[in-house]
C-alpha cells in the first residue's frame, strides 16, 4: 500500500476493503492513463476527411464505382467470377 496512507486512515477498514479500494484505484489510474493517451491522438475534422476521401475516389479508378467511372470491361474487373471449367453447373457426387 502507498506510504501516503497513515494508520489513521486505514484503521477503520478491513484488509479486504483496502484491497478492493486499491484495485479500484489501480483500475481508475489505468483508465486515466488510456484517456490521456487518446488525447494525444491527432484529430481530423470530418470535412477534411470527406474531402480527402472524395479526392482519392476521383483519382483512383475503382470497378465498384461505375457511377463515377462508367461500366468496367470484364477483363479489367478484378471482382468478376473466374470460369473454372467447361461446365459451370457440373457437380461431382
């Protein structure tokens, strides 16, 4: 236990209560530490993020955005189904 606590403060509590209080204090200190770390994270306004996303979408061709780039030729579409054989409906039992 921390030396800042004198016997006057701890005399009225049982060892079990002290242990629970110390665990609670430790948990609060850890939570406080995580919150302080989050304060250091760089924040970006949503308007800046939206503009960045729009710039990216407009400058990078994406087959999933035909409304922006128009229809995609099948040979250029990485998401098209590949033909596996002469018959797509054959099944081996």
